C-alpha cells in the first residue's frame, strides 16, 4: 500500500534549498518500490529515486515529481577474497573505510563525495574526465529492479558514459546492490586521510554545494565566472565549476547556471550539466 506524503524540507539536496514536495515517500523494500511505480504510472507522474541528494538540484518551489527516498536495508557482505556485495544505501565513505581496514585498493578519490553507493553507480562517479577513473573500475556486477523483475548485469553489459548510466535521472529502475572486486594496496598507506586533506586544500566547503556543476564546459569561461554571485548563491572562488548556496531558494543557482549556458552559447562553446535537475 502506497504512503505518499506532502512535506516541506531542505534535507533532500546538498544545496540545502527548501521546497514543498507534493509527493514524497520512503521505500524499504522492492515490493514497495513496485507499488509506487504502478501508482506513478497510473497517475502519470515522474519518478525520481533519491539517494543522498549530493548531485540533485530541485528547480521549483513546489516539486511535482514523485520523490522516492531509497531506504532499502544497508549491508556490506563479504564474498570470496577481495569481493564484497554492497547494498545501494551504503554510503561511499563506509565502504572506503572498510576497504582501508582491509588494506585494499579502492575508489578513495570519492572519499569527499557524500553519496550513497547507489547514487555513485547511477552517475558513474569518478575523478575528472582526464583521469579516466570511475567507480566502475571496481564493479563486477549490478543488481537492480525494473519492470517487475530483479535483473543483474555484468560490468561490460552496463551502458555508460562520462557521468551517465542507464540508472540516472527520472525513471523506474532502482539499483539494489553491486558486487565489487578490489585488490591489495601496494603500500602501507592511509588513502582516506590523504584524500580528505586534498579535499580540504582544494575544494570549497564554505557553503552547501553539490560539487561539480557542469560535466563539460570551457575552462577559460569557468575561470571568469569564479566569484560571480546571485543573491546568496555564487560560483566558488576556490573551486572552479562549483556553486555555493546559502539561500533557501534554488533561484540563484538556476540563474548562475543560465548565465554560464548563455555565455557558452554566445562563445560557441559546449556546456553540459552534471547535476540532475528535478521539478
């Protein structure tokens, strides 16, 4: 039985903007997810599965999309040597702590990303484009629900590109778990501390943010936009391609994004959003 609520919250996006969510629910089982998808189809409503909201921008004061907060049971299940099955609701940091305790190499470059495993897999999270490193370097398979069935795809079967997979955006697929295969670290290191120190030195955490805004943009233009503000939102002076927000409204963020798009258009340069926009 569906239990859809209307709520006001600023906890569903890392931008910490406040919105009225007309249709919100939390899912704790696959059967619940199936029921909500059927309800959404019957009522012609879009579905958005929310992990930790680390790359989500809500566009309007009132959100009409059905927001399904992923509350599936958390688990980290050891399999054979260097392999783990991890549920989609586990935080990236939790799996990295586990790997460091085991002295395993892993995607430590994601230590500063406040995402769930499901969210990181959906957006193909990784380092910058030039590094060609993503979470999928460690993925063996992903298990998900779609169209009434639980399916498993091997790594090579999962269609993906830079910061994009078949699981991203508004849809009726939900990642349930993934099997990861790691390897031993080559040196006695503390990669989490190193990455968090790097994050403190290079990333701007002086205000709520969703990290990288555009997955492709013209660097000279983005440099010029540093420090540009609109109300209580601004492009970070410290970290290029980041927007910091201290407003309850998302309007300042949207205006800054629009300005960047217009300048790129007038300069005949390509620009593409990385954050997901929901209305």
